[in-house]
C-alpha cells in the first residue's frame, strides 16, 4: 500500500476497509496520513511541530483519535476530522485512546507520564468522564467490547503483566491472563475474540 523511503508505523484500517491511517515522517515531522488501500497520494490530516501517533478511526469513519506529544506539551489525546482542520482536545496527560463501537464513548489511560494510572471513559455526547480503575500500575491499551459494556486493558497483576476485564457500568474487574507478560489487547467486534501479544 505504501512505498516511500520513510518509515511508516501505527497503521489503522478504516471501518469501511477502503483507507488506512498511519504515521510517517514525509515532511520532516511525525504526522498522521490517510491513503486509499488501492494506492494514490497520501493525505495529511495533521500538521504540527510535535509527534502524532496511534491513530484510531471513529466507527463512522469521519474522525481520527490520536496521541500528540510536542515541545513542552505532555501526551495529549486529540480528534481531527478526516478533512483536517483544527484538532479537538479530548484529554491532557493521556494516551492509548480507543472508541466504543457506537462512537459515544472513548476510553483512555492517564496520566501518561506515570506507571500508576487510571482507566477513564469519556461520554462524548455529555463531555463527562468516569474513572473505572484508579491507582493501577502498568495500565495501557484499553479496548472496548462491541456492546460497550466491558473493556479489556493491560496492567501489572502481582509480579506479572497481564490483562484485566473491566465492567464499564460498575468498574468491577477480573483477571483474564497473568501467566507471563501479556500486552496490546485488541477486541475483535467481528468475532468477539481478544487478540493480544
């Protein structure tokens, strides 16, 4: 799909399966680009002096959620429309944002700079946040179930690093894996399975 002398990373397939968002350094800084899976010229959707990474499509394919890090600016979550324009801030000191399947919620972990973090869900309609897990070491990479009722997230569990399953309504959680070092969970909305490394 992409053949340039630059490095491309963090690829994300659009909900329709016809476009890919990814991060590249085509113009000197790490920006988010979108291009058709059939090739063609890439379209830059961000332009900033900092570094953009971890793009995630909204379920309707109209927006991209991403992490920004810049000079004097901590890790911050933003959304931007596919057409570009002014990015909208979602959360300061945050990372690893992920949409719910209905597009009404975004989960993320914060603060990005610390090992001890919280799992937070933002109601995008009401602009209200809810903390599900607090003061949990090693939290990272949350992912919603298709029905939006649960989130899988990696965390330190005892002296291991595994996966937790968190109930969005109650905040109750249980251990899914804690045998070794399990990370980068991703919930398949097609099959209901959880993929992880």
